[in-house]
């Protein structure tokens, strides 16, 4: 029964350590953003950005290098900052 008691004590110790770790992690979580706070910028696909701008997908690919809200995530992945796109629209009106 000594092995069983030692195992139970070890498990209790592990459980205590896990509870302490969980409490520490909960304490480190950032407070939720207040209502009305700006949300993180969303990255739009080529199709979504083309729809917002009223242009073709080809036009976006051709002009992405000159658009300040274009984001090249990789050689084959192009996205567009929604917040940047909206600011650009507001400035060019």
C-alpha cells in the first residue's frame, strides 16, 4: 500500500501545482476591451476587397504594390487591411 500512498501524494502535489498554474494564468489574462474600443484590423481576401472597392480582382493584383493597405503574407497570399482600405477610401473621396 506504500506505493499507492506515494502515488496518491504525487498526484495531489501535481494537482496543486496545476491549480496554482491555472490561477496564475487567469490573473495574467488582459482585461476585456471596453465597449466601443477599436477591434483588431481584419485582413480581407482579394474577392472581399474587390467588392468593397468595386474593382476587379485583376485590378487589385495589378495595383497591389501601390496600395498602402495591401499586405503580402507570402509569395502567393495577398490580403488587404480593412481599416487601411476604409481610410484610403475616405481620403480619396
